[in-house]
């Protein structure tokens, strides 16, 4: 995978080069039919069938877009690739309005495209984080309904959207949208996504009191003690990593995206989780991060409604 990719690279400006790049990513071991798996295929010719193949076994036609988030999209492939690159070359993301202006497509198309790229960023089978001899930091935050000048503003966490994050110091993160954030929902997230052989580090919230007993150890940081608070516990435990994750998420949501409805919050969280787990601090460059996201488009076709099953 490329370490770096220039913004004027051929796959971002030329449709033929873009299709070649997409085919190389989707079929690294050779072209195969997405319908039946056959490798006996014929490349079709002509301007109207560019990038199209015919399976000699099932006789279905397909392209590198088939079965991906790009399927049936009228947006050119080179603009898809550029959007994937832009969403992965900075930690703050890119808004749909920015994509709309840079790619020369409508805002509606940019919004459609960016949400499907976020779907591609979702990890399909994530492994539990932490493990024996390791620590996992857990914390919750609340997003939305924050402007007191808005007519819909209501005071209190119960009117906001809960977010729970599990973060390995200098490692991976797992982030979840929860409503509400209770001891039961937090426990379910922890025991299914973090190894119980880990040491659990949290603040003094009562959400973690009982579930902490199921881990190798549970150490807390008293943030609000005597109205002063500490950043490091007596044994060196902190929640700095998870709070740094939340800080980046909230700054980006306020400065880049401006608004996110509860319906789509999980996809935005998947975007920030993906970039965190594939960041430069873990040895992943911008070009490699975009290449990993491009691999994630496979088998994730999204439609506006579920087709009827015959």
C-alpha cells in the first residue's frame, strides 16, 4: 500500500486510472465474479461498457463496483477515490459541503457519498481490545442539544446522545452510541468488547463499579475530588487516552460537521474510531489509511430501502 498519495494522482483525475486502481484493490489475486466466484471472466469493450466484465459461467455482468458501497452510483469512480482520500488524510474529517465544492457534485450527492464511505470504515469483525497485562480506559460523554439559544434546548444528559468509548493507551479504540448510558448498557459493551484479563481504568462514575469487579483490576481516577480533581491516580492510572479521543471527536463535530442527528451518530463514531485505529502513531500513513478504507467497501452495498425478497 502507498505511504503517501498526491492529490493530483491519476486515480483522482482520470476515470480509466480510477477503475484500474479500484480493480487492483478489490481483486489483488485476480478478477473473480462477485455473483458466483468464478475466475473465468471476459473483459468487455466499448465506451458504454468500460470497466465491465462478463462471467463465462453464470453469464452475469459486473464491475469492480458491484457488491460495494459504490454500486449503482452515478458519481464517477475517481471522485469516490478522492473523497475517500480526503476523509482519511486529516483527523478532523471533511464535511459534505466541502466535498460538494471540491468534487463538483451536489450537496445531496456529497452527503450520500460521505455516509457510504463511513460505512466502509466500519470494522466488520473487531477483536476484543486489551488483554493480560494491558489496561483499557473506559468513559462516557454526551453529545448534542448543547446550544442554550436553540428552541429545542433541554438541560440534562437525558436529553443528549450518550457515547461510550473503550481505549487502549497508545492502542485501539471501540466507540458506541448508547441511549441511555446505564450500568447495564455499559457492562454489555465492556464484557463483549474488552478482554476481562485487562485492567480497567475509569473515573469515579458509579456506572463502572459493578462491572469493574469482572476485570483483572479496576482502578479509578478521582476527577472531582474536593472540587479539584486529579489526572493521575495513585497507581499511575489515567483516563487521558479516552478523554483525548472525546476531545478530538467533539472539536471535529463542532468545527467541521456542525450538526449530526441521532440517526447517523453511529456512522460518525465509526469514522473517528477508524482514523484512531489507523493513525500515524500506530505506523499507518495517510495513503495506507485510505487504502484500508477502500478495502472496506466490499460487501457493504447500501440502499434507501430494503428490496423485497422474492
